[in-house]
């Protein structure tokens, strides 16, 4: 029975030729959604035609092509690939002039070749298409009107394709709930050869190879779930796949040859007992599989979520009590992977931060041939390749939202023998990279950037770097670290003098890996021709992450919070010093040294904060913590003044302006200055604020809700997962009322 249409018809008459799973599901979906006034089915099998009408797949069916197509607005070809040329010839004989022709085949080059032969030219109304969807079932009985919902459909228009025809086909698929994308015919066939055709070929070949052996009964008797999972696709339609492999011969052979080369290398690794190579293949494959699974499940890697407005709903009130340990220090996690990769031997890391930024660093070095196990529960094992053991990555290195990865890695890549391109997400692509590109060029590096010195960066290999002394115009731990890492490869000495102290994790960790670094006041100096030796690293909890809960416990009534095992590196404790100046009830307990880094438990109680003028010398020691310090200032009595913090304007967002905008919206008197902010403490209201993709902004306004008079909705909070994966979980644990707002 024809269900009630839910859409306005897009076409009067749709003809679907071939009533298998895909063709009948498309027909039934269009009919059920009311996207066509009439759906006509064409199939050579009389039973399929009869059942199509009975099951509501089509309004009527016939086997006479001329009769079916005489009123057609759109003809959908859902027949085997090698049958397309004959079918197109029959359609050409009908002399249709205004009929759109589209298809569902998985090989597009063959369709265009067939159309060119039949029509003499590529018809403007031909719109090649391919739905990435399927089922274990087949035939008209398996018709499923929702088969394509939330699945990709790839359209591959040719140069002469009529835009209106393309739009019509696109609207039909979108009406079925499909995610429609476009790409070239060549790219489509190459991608499908790799992701679909090759796996099917291997599955068919493996099962056939095992079945031909005398002992095949014993082999299959002991086959486990992995064998069944891998070979499941060998149960697909042999005739269909025969057609596909012949139609997409060139692309399949290219992929098969590349795989055969990799298989030979894998065979040699087993023969030579090269466990390092095997471990590299297996760890890279596991991570890649997990990443693919995430994409297929539509649980986005952060960049795929950028178009969605992820909103935090922070409800007013609450207390902050208990004992928690925030994730590992991001800065140390990044550097541990980098130096561990360049060291000789195996480095074990505990407490690694499993956020997207640090994972991007792991993936970058995996792309360059480093075997890295994990992370699993914060444990990572890095099999170092030495300073000169990195290999050219297979393509551009994508670092997501991680400015630390891009800037520090640039110093290492400037001295490699191969070219590299570093790219990032939309947010990172707006951030300046000239601050590292300029001094690296002075050392002899060749670096190309996008306009205004922004990513992507292309770093040319084969350059001989020369050491130099660099007076930094602005305090930046990332710039300092970048140049020190480059200095390991540069001839002679490389020294960096900073105008104010910044975090010194790189210097400490270089020494921990046995690489000599001389630190004399504001100047750090390094020379080449030394080696890094693998070590064990325990990453302390990140004080930048702890800062949100430190401020939360200060401003919430009747609160007491213990933050365990927090790194209190002297170059990172500006947040503690500033809060104490404001009158915070804050103490350090169990101070100890772990792996060259000071750690402590931090106890914070409700406090009556007062406004202060922040000392200039503390500014670089708290540069990342200022957004949440602005919340503390809003809750303090009197005026708080910050100067000398112009770097805040070139972080993930212009943190000064974004915080001023948000605070003003909440009724707080906040004024931005070129290098800082002036905040008058007072009541905090509720309202809508925007994080602009900046995780620290989103988390800071989440803290503000503790003293707000109404809910705060924080838009564009998606990047919190990149630096603080379990932030919302810990909020709930201590008593804060913050959660992701459910979308209607």
C-alpha cells in the first residue's frame, strides 16, 4: 500500500530499470516519500515485477522499455555494470530529449565510456551516481525505503552535465535522507578500487585459495570469528563482482600492485623476524581502523563536527567538592612523543593525555615511520628511530587543532631530507606561523606558508641548518621549543633568549633524554651532534586543566576540592600565584619531583576574592589560564587589570575580545585593551555566549555558571574534547551543573 507522501513531488515520472536491492529500495523510498507522482519499475523477471507492485515498490511495472520510458522525467539504471552499454543503446533508440539518466553503479568510468560510444557525446542529462549502501539480502523482497538514510551517495557529474539535471538527482537522494557528495569520475573509481573492490577481491581469493587445499575441511573446521568477519564479503554476488573487476580494471590493478608490494615487505619482515616492522604495521593499522570506524559511525573526528553548533548548557549554582585528578599535561605529552620518537631505544610514557591534540602528534610520527603502541589508559610505548630515522610521510600531515604540534614539529622537519606539508583544521588555519617560520628561515630552512604566514606550511627537505642566537620579540614557549629542536640538527650552537620566562618543559625533557642543554637565566643553548636516549616518563596532571576547577572551588560557596598529582613546574604556576594575590584559600600538599618535574596535590576552598593588578612578570606564566582567571576577576570585589598579554589575541581565538563579549553579555563590566583587559567584579547573569571554537573559552564560561543568576548557553564548544576529554564528567563528579544540550 502506498504510504502517505511526506514531500512535494520533485518529478512526475521516475522509471527504475532493475529491481534488485538497490533499484527497488530507491524506487520504494521515492514512492513512500512522495518524491515522484508515479514510479515505474522495469525488470526482465516477471516475479520481480509482480512482487514490486505487491510490496509497494512501484506503482506499476513492465518489461517493455519503450512503454515504461515514454513519460519518464528520470530514468534510474540499476543493472549490472557490463549490461549498461546495451541498455544505454536501447534508451538511445527511444530518442528521449528531456529525460535525465542516472545510475547506481560502483564504476563510473565504464558508464561514461559506454555512454560516449552509444550517444557519440556525453549526454548533458546523464548524471552518474553511486550510493554507498547495501545489505546482506538481495532482490525486490529486500526493498528498504530507508536503506540510504545517513549513507553517502557520490555523484560524479562530467563537464557537460546539465546543472538542473544534477540538482534534480541530488534532491531525489537527499529526499531519501542520503548525504550527497560530488567527486570526479577518476577519483571515485580510484577510491572505490581501494576501499571496496580490493577487499572483495582479497576475500574471494583467500577463501578460494584455502578451499582448493586438501586439508580444507580441517582449516574451515577451526576457523574463528576473525576469519568469518574478514571473508563475509566473499559471499557477495559473483556475477556482479565479475562485472565490477573487469569494468574498473585499471584502478583495481593499481591498488592490487601497491598492496602486493606491501605484502612482499610484510612477508620479508616475518622471514627476517623483523618484529619492529610488524609492530609498526599492526599498530598503524589498528589506529587507522579505529579512526575509520569513528567516521563510519558518524561520531566525528573533531573537524567533521565543525559545522555543528555543539552547545554546553551550564545551569546556575552548585558546589565544588571532592578529590579528582585531571588529565595529563598536554605540553609534556606532546614533547614526550616527539623526543621519544627521535631517541634511540624504547620510551615508556605513563599518564599521557588522550585528547585529540596529543593524538595528532602521535599520528604525525606514525606517518613518519615511528612505531608507537597505545595509548591505553594513559600508557604509550614509543620505539624511537633516532634523530635521523624519520621517513617521508605518505601525504600531508594533518594536526587538527594543535598549534603545539605544528610549531614544534616544524623545527624537527626543517632539518629532514624530505619535503613535508603540515595542515590543520579551520581554526588552526587562521593562526599565525610566521613567528616560527621567520627564525627557521634565518637558520637556513625553506618554508612556504599560506597568505599572512598561516597554515598550511610546506617545509622543504634537504636543507643544511646553521645554528644562531635568536632574541625572541615575544615570550613564547612554542617558538623557543621549535628553535631548540631545530638546533639538534643545526651546525654549531643554537641559543634562544626570551624576554620573559615561559614554560621550560622542552629544556627539562631534553636533559631527561640525555641531550645536553645549557640554561643561563633567560637564555637556553643547545648544540648538534648529540643523541637522545630513551627513558621513562610519568606525565603529571595538567595545571592548565586543573585551573578551571581551582577557580571553580574558589568562587562556589561551601566548596573544598583536592586536585591530585598536578604539575607545578615553576614556569607554569602563574595561575597559583595570581589566585593567591586575589585572596584564594589555596595550598600545595605532598610536593615532590617526578621525572624532573615538580608535582603536588592542590587543595582549594571557597574564597572571598578581590580584584588586583596582575604583575607583568606573572603574565607569561599563566598565559593559557587567563580566560578562567577572567571569570575569577568577574567574581572578585573590585577591579582587576591585566596588561602585557597581547599574545592572547592570537591564540585559538582572540581570547581578550571573545571573553569581553561573553562577560558583557552576562552583565559583567569588562573592557578590552590592546594588550589586556579591565574587569569590574559584580553579579553574573545568564545568556548566550560564543566560544568561537576555543576550548578554554567554553570551559571558562562553564565555571562562571557557579555564580550565575540564570543558565548560560555556550555555543561552539566542540573543541573541549581536544584538550580535556573528560571535562564534563569531572564537572558532574564535583557538583557543577554543565552538560551538552540535547539538540531537537
